[in-house]
């Protein structure tokens, strides 16, 4: 009986831990999953010699309205005053327009006419890639009465470093993860202690009942023996 109760407690504990673990994992990754379009700022630090994704997102206010958009990227180095036109996307054509980025820029945005994600990927980043990147959407909204043209502009200040610096959010996420692990372990210890105490109490009660039953049997036997002697 005690082994069955112990296994039941252990199974319940394992199921609860599994559920909590799933919730933790889900909470860590849920921010990456979204329905529709969400305007997220681009990262701003790249590592020399590696690749980097320049993010640029412009969501439509009304998804049901059909549209067509083109995307242009411009780049201004740190010590210069003017922007260079480096990239143009007009579905399905992607064109690199500056020799410094020749064969290094790759389109990673929306793959249809209704462009909302205008991201580009820079291969083999160099320190010369540090500077200001300007992203421009030229969008045409196809409305019933009259088409509407919209221009959306965004900028990314990119810094190229030799070694990646850890993001504050990554540090916080790691700390939270370790705290949750410690809390779950402590919670498991508490559950195990509770189950052991419950099993021990049941065992003590069962032994007490056995002792009382044995004592009752002994007294009954002694009474029978006294009755026989009295006769």
C-alpha cells in the first residue's frame, strides 16, 4: 500500500514538473511566435566576419486591404554625410546597387508584392559596415475609390564589434531560467518530504493498529485460558 501511494505521489510530482517545464519553455519562445504582422526593431550590433540580419518591418493598418510595395536600403558610413543607395527590391527582383555590398546582400523579407517585412541579410560583416542604414517602403494601397500611396522610413544604427556582447535580455532570461530550476528542485524536495511523511504516518498508524489487534487477541486468549482454569 505504501509503495502504491509513493508511486502515485511521484507520478503526480513528475506530471506537475513536466507541465511547469512546458510553461517555462513556452514563455521563453512565445515572444517569437506571432500571428500577422508585428513591427519589431532590428538588432544593432554585428560581429565582424559573421552574418547579420538588418530588420525593417512596416505593417499595414488594415490587413484586408490589398497592396503592393517596393523596398529600398540606403547606407551612410560613420565618417560620411551622404547616404548610398545599396539595395532595391521589387518583387520578385532583388538588386544590389553598390559594389561594397556586391554578393553580400540577400533578401530575407516578404516574398510577394505585398511586402511588409523588408529585411536583408549581410554576409561576412566588416568594420566598414558600421554606420546608419535607412530602409524605405513605397507602398500603394488599392482602395475602392482611389489608390493611396504611402512612404514609410526607418533607420538602423549598426555597430560592428570584434566579439559579441551579451544582450541584457539574454542575461535576464538565463538568470530567470536558473531561478526557475532552483525553485522547481526545492518544490520537488518539499513534495518528496511530504510524500515520505505521509507514508511514514500511514506506516505508524498501521503498526499501531496491528499492535492493538495483537494486544486484543492476546487479552482474549488469556481470558479464555482463565475461564478454562476456573472450571
